[in-house]
C-alpha cells in the first residue's frame, strides 16, 4: 500500500513539474512590440504570414483528408503551410489575401476549375480593432469579398507578434490559420 501511494505521488509530481515553458518577453520587448502593433494598426498597414492551417471540418472529411495526406507530416486537423506563400495584407483602405483552403465548400459549380483558395483583393468594410489590454492582444475584424464570395476575417494579434486568423466564407466552412504579424514598412 505504501509503495502504491509513493508511486502515485511520484507520478503526480512528475506531471506537475512537466509544464511547457514559453519564453517570456521582457517588459521592454513587450512594450516595443505593442507600440509596433499599435502603429501598424493605426495606419492600417500590416501583413499576416500563415504558417499552419486548421480546417474546421466534419469527422468524415477529416478521415478522408487524413487518408489523402498519409505519408506527409500533415493531418486533417493541422496542415503545414511552410512551402506556400499564404498571406493576408491590409494596406490603407484595401485588403489582399491568398490563403490555401482545406475544407468543405458549398454552392460550387462542378465545372468550376478555378483555384479554391481564399483569394481576394480590394476594399474592405466594417473594419474594427479591439485592444484587450489585460490579455495583451488585439482583435481585428473586417469584411471583404471577391467576385463570388464574401469573407469575414477575424484576426487576433498577440504581443509576441504571433497571430491567428479565422476566415468565415459565405460558400465554405470556416478555417483558422496561425502565423506571424508584421507591420508593412513604407
């Protein structure tokens, strides 16, 4: 009995001591990044570079995607985009994006041979920035469209310049991307 109790305590303390360590930014680095983000958002001049895509799919589509991607380092729930140039750019009053899409599409013609990526370029509407000072993040939202679809973009930027984007399309299921935020230089 005493040996079992010791084993349980050992396992509990082992798990408690095994926490992931996130490198903390110094107060100076954090303040510098927040100023950089504020400046980029004030001028509406920034770019998001996608590193991973996380399709929000049904279980059946995830199983099919996993089967298609067997042998790669990707799984249906996470797709590495490092070989692609997937981006979203806001420059003044226009937004441009080219993001690979993995997911379920609706209202698509069978004879449509166009690229099924999320591609748009032009003016945006309903641009909104919400700064969450207690959690050191910024939330940016806006709407944009291309010739056949409307997109709602929700972007979260953290003080370490990491960022997440969720794209809601009128003709497809939502998809989330993770990557980096960078201000555009003049």
